């Protein structure tokens, strides 16, 4: 793989397979569950990940998107899954055995919270400590002798908090633990966790990587030694494979990912600056604002592009918040993010997630995904 390509070039050409049958420029969709098995006596990797035998093990469109993501991020290897949650679960079940301990971002995606708080704990005896991972010393204090994984979200969902990945990676490696970073809020080009010491970088590709709101997918990137373990357990034997059609859709979206993130970031900064000056706004957190509590870290980690995600609240009671939502014309009230259209979701004061968030959020707030309008 040519690592000298700039990101925009890698997004277009990375991973592309030539169609020698008909000469198509774009990689076709290989809608097949089976591939021909060699009959020349060469070894057959029946249940492995290194040959095309059965699409659950490996398929061409999966290979394209994995190679393209590696070309963009500099990762050694990548595994793609049917959803972001499948990718998260793939990491957790691969590297956490019964009796292990994990340190996890207190501010995190709800499915991550539920996996650790309920299923991994109750069904598999995996211990978890939720901490504010923007507080490096809190992470250090939470580590135990049986800690095998530190899992952080940066920027955090939904508060946009920024973890000091460089320092937390030192803590993890000093205690023989892995560091995984869910960077979904930043897409694949605003933060490069692997370059700051993370062992694994995860994304819900449903969001910015695909960018068009029409396909589900998830990915994990890192060293081949780790990624191969995830593929063999979670992809082949747990069956969380990304379909060829969805892989093709996301690969198509990934081509414009660097350009889209540039526009998302520019528009979001303008909107955040406007909201910060608006007298009706109670607070706004956006990593590109100097008022953000982790602004210095964002400058260090985010390469001048701060993505399109922010959180804010307006002054007023529930009726005022509902009136605000009802008055929106172009912006849709919806739960996802990273699409070409702007999306907003309201967390009211009764949300069960609020106790996990900083004090300023506990009266309720909006999570805002700035689109390309």
C-alpha cells in the first residue's frame, strides 16, 4: 500500500480493485456468498480470514473498504462489521476474558454503557469502572492489577469532551493494558488515535465515514496482530460481517470523506461561534471554541478540523425547548449524526443518561450534528 499518498488521494484510490473482466473503473459489488475453491492442490484456508472462500470470512468489497481506511489513517490493518456496535462488541469480547477489568469513558455511547454495565458484567463477569476520561489522573487511579482495556471516546458522545490520548496510552501500556478509542464523532480524518499511542481505533461507519445516512457499518483499525484476532473471533465465528452491498455504499461515501469533514468543520465552527454570542443560549461546547474545557487538547489532536458535532442548550423551560424544536425548518430532530443533512436530538431533563454527564448538562441539552447545507 502506498503510504505516500495524501489523504484526499488515498480516499479516492486506496483499496480500489480493478475490474479485469469488463473494465469498469469503479469497483463492482460482489454479491456472492461463495467463491471458487482452488483445485490445483494449493492449501485452502477453509475457516480463516486470508482467502476468499465464504463471504462471512472475507469478501472483496470488505477488503476494499478496509484497505481504503488503512490508506487514509495509516493503520496496519482494519476489520469492518455490520454496525458500530458490532465493532465495539468485537473488541470487547476478543480482549476481555472473565475476571478482567476495563476502564471506560463515563461519557459514552449508550450501547457501550449498556454492554459494560449489564451484559459483559452480568453474563461474563467482566468488571468495569466508568470514569471521566478527560481527567487523566482519574484514569490512572481507576487502573487495577487486572485491567486489560482502557476504552475512551474522543470527542465524547454527546458532550464532545477530549481525552489526552497520548497520556492515557502511556497509562494503559504501563499497566499491560490495551487502549481503544472510539473516534466516531471525529470521523477518520480529524483525529488519528493510532498516531497518539492508541492500540485500536473504532468508528461507527454509519456516521461520518459513510456520511449519507443510508447504510450501517462499523470498523476497528490497528496492528495486524490485534485485528486478526478480532476478525477470527467476532467476524468469522460470531458472524458480525458487513454485507458486500453496505461495504460498497460506505466505500463510495468514504471517497468524499476528507472533503466533507472539511466542510462540516468549517460550518460547525461558524455555527458554534454564533451560538456562543447568542443571549438565548445557556452554553455551547464545541472543540474548536476557545471556551471549550479541552480546547488545548483539541488543538493538539484534531489537526485544525474539529468535526461537525456540538452540544448546547437554550435558556427556558420544557415548553421553550419544544417550541425551539418545532420552529426548525431545515434541521431534523433525529438520533443519528454525521449525515449530509443537519440533525439535532434533544435530551430532556428526565433523560436517564444525564447523571453521567458534566453538571452543566443536567438540565437537558441539544446534541447538534452540522450537515453540508
